[in-house]
């Protein structure tokens, strides 16, 4: 039923101005040209979209909200750290850590937070 339908990731933020600084400035995402009165759509790889919108519930999710699949996780982590992004350290079953990168078999992941505390991730398979 939904297997062939596009998906949009959605993240709630408290303040659109600071969110735009982070998502556009730090993460270098570009508006998809579909700004909505309540938020901004950002274009991501493969035609996927990220909707960032204001909500009083911003940052209340204690799980990963959005993951980006990358081809070189260590390069992405290094570039983001150079822009001031701090990466989270988790003790996860079946994973070891190599610096800021968590590794399990052929999967590598690194987690970070946006200014509202939303948990975001980089993933490499």
C-alpha cells in the first residue's frame, strides 16, 4: 500500500530562525522551494524531504528523529565537528565505538542533536 509512496521526515523545533541557522548553515541543507507557513521543506538525497516546523513539543522525542545515509561517515563527522557539532556517545548492545562513530558489523552510525535536542543521525552501511 505505502511501499511506493514518497516519505517526508518531520522535525519539530521551537524557533524557526535558530533552526534555519542550524539546518541551512551548519548542515548546509537547501530549501526545497516549498516553504509552508508553518515550516520549511529541505531537499535531501534521492528526492527525499525533511520538514522542519515550529511546535511546543520540539525536542521531546528521546529517539532518533532523522537519519541521513552517507558514503563516508568519518569524513562527515569530521566536517560537522569542524562546524561545532557535538556527537553523542551511547552504550548500545552489539556496537563498539571508534571515536564518535558507533560500529556493528557493516553498519556505522553517529548521533548528534539539533539546537532543540532532536536526535539526528548519520548512517553508513
